[in-house]
């Protein structure tokens, strides 16, 4: 039996290990989950909402332990307090809109006819969650999935093994089988999808992982939602508030060691602001403290693994060899020895789109900054990318931001904001970022199917 292992980025030791579950045992669990789902869906909506809300509060009660576990598993500094507040906000919004979103749409109701469109749960929803925001990304589907009447099966990333267990404990008060956490290897995961064990698969991860999910689901007609890679850009226009732009974009690029789905990875600055932007950004980045995430003074923890850090090191080295200029003094970050997951932040100038660091996902603490002449050049550069999750425009003009946003190939357009998910708005992407929709009322539509009723009285 294979082992699923979490190697902590703090010191490179094995921090947690669990045996992968054999496929025969998993099939039995899924059979029980399908039976449980029918009874769960038959419960009144307000009961399901209340029970899901209770699960969120049960999770909140152990948040102190969760924060420390996250530091050990994926390296986020404890000073940031984990993911509880945004998790609660997202869950609360999805609870709030559930009744009106899932209510039947009445077309006609009189003495002769009753015609309406109803929403029914899909059945068994499979969530394959990533390690970078392991609670938030999972909750985006778990909460609306359960509220809509589905049974939910979670497979968490090996890097965040204990997150799946914590979520299973939080929802342990639900009827048995309604929520399950499974420890699966890739082969078993693919085999289950291929045999149509699930009615919907939600995957957040790499482009390659998304391709493997689609190949496994080919011909099964199983619904698939994918949030994959990103290379999110920001454009600082000539009329931007420079101080706010620098402060927010530096945080958007380097928070969580740059390991954010919608983190800022490319910045385009109008030529009139470029020099001042770069000067202020360098000063801001130089204030980070790289170190052990368990220490309160640490503001930048290690990346989740040495492998990820080495990918970023390679991108930076290639860019510098091709003419890019690194502006952050590595001497400020002695914890980065090059031998482990601790990686100093870096800001690059004299970059262009021939460099991997400006075209391929970095998912680490590095950002390239380019000077642009006008809106047209910025838009062309922002669209010159295989990804499209979010884009950020910095300006004082609402109309201009909307006009530019309409020309950007992306799932979300921000003005004077970045690296954020608003649960009232749809979370979606274009191009290699994937397909599907989560959060907002559209998140419920993704996890239910329409059913038409045409009732005639004789």
C-alpha cells in the first residue's frame, strides 16, 4: 500500500504520512455516500444551511491549532492567523443567497397549468483541493455543494494532508456519508473518475493536473470545474495613486510567498510613474523578513517545497542571464541559502516577454516590472499570456477601468485592488486558467441541474 506524505518546508522532515486507501474500500464508501445523499437532499434547505453553518463554527473553534499546522504543512507564517475570516465570509454569503438561488422559478401557476424550473443537486461532488489556500479553496465548493443537497467527497493535496482531516472533523456532525475525506493516490483518483464514480469534479491545481482530470473524465459526461494556472497582471496608469498601488501590489505579489492563485506576477507601469514605482517597491520588498513561519516576526515563510523554490530560482536565473536586472539585495535575506525552500523575494526590471518569468506561472516571491507608453501597450502585454484569472487596473477613473477591463482576457477585473475573492462575484478564468464557475449564485448553478415541470390540470 502506498503512502501519501507531507514533507514540511520548515526543516525538510516528514511531518505527516497516511496510507493511500485501496480502491475497493473507496468504492464502498462512495456507495454509502450516494445512499446518504438522497436522504440529505430530502431535508429542508434551512436544516442543511444550519448544519453547514455549525460545521464552520466547529472549525473556528480549533483555528489556533490550524494556524500552526498550516505553518508546518505549507509554510505560511503564523502571524497572519490562517484563513478563518475569509472562510467565514464566503460561507456566510453562500448561506445567505441559498434560498433565493435554489428556489424554483415559476413561469405559470393558475387553475390550468403549473410550470416551473427547479434546481436539483447533482449527487456526488468530488473536490480535489490544493495546498496554497487549503481551507478557502476547498470551502468554495464544499459549502454550496452541501447546502444544495449534494454529498461531498474531498481529496486534499499531499502537502496539506491534515486539512482534509480537520474538515472531516468539522463536518462530523453531518449524517454519515454526506461528507467524506479520502486519502487517494493519483492512479486511484483517475480510475474513479473514469468509472463515473462522481457526478461533478472540482479541481484546483496545475494545468497538467487539469488535463489529467479531463482525460480521466473523457466520455463519462461527468461535469468538471477547473481552476488552473495564472500569471495575473497589474497595470498602473498615469493617474494612479502611486503610494496605494505600490503598497497593495507588493503585498499582492509576495503575500504567502507568492503562492496565491490570483497573486500579482507581472506589473506594467506607465512611463511617467515607472521610476518612482520601482524605487518605492524596492523599499517595500526589502522590509520583508524571511524565516521560520512559527516565529512571530517572520513575514515571509518558505515556499511549500524546495522543488517549487527551485522552479522560481531557475526562472530568475534565466531572466538575469537574458538581461533582466534584480533589484533586491540577497544579503537582506540570509535564510535563503539555495539549499532548501526558503526563497528571498525578488523584483526584476529590464524584463520582457521572451523570458519565462514573464510568461510562465512562477507561483513564488518574484515579480517583473515593465514600463509602458499607454493603455494600448499595457492591454496588449496583459493579454499576451496563456492564462487569465484576474487582472488589476490602477486608476482614478471608473469608466476607464471598465473600458480597459472589457479588452482584457481575464475572469475578473479589479480596479485599485488585487489578490482577492469576492464571494458575491463569480470566480472563473479563461484560456489555460480553466473553465467553470464557483462562488456567487453561479456557484450554486454549477452544483445543481435544472429540472423543468410542466403540469396540466384536466
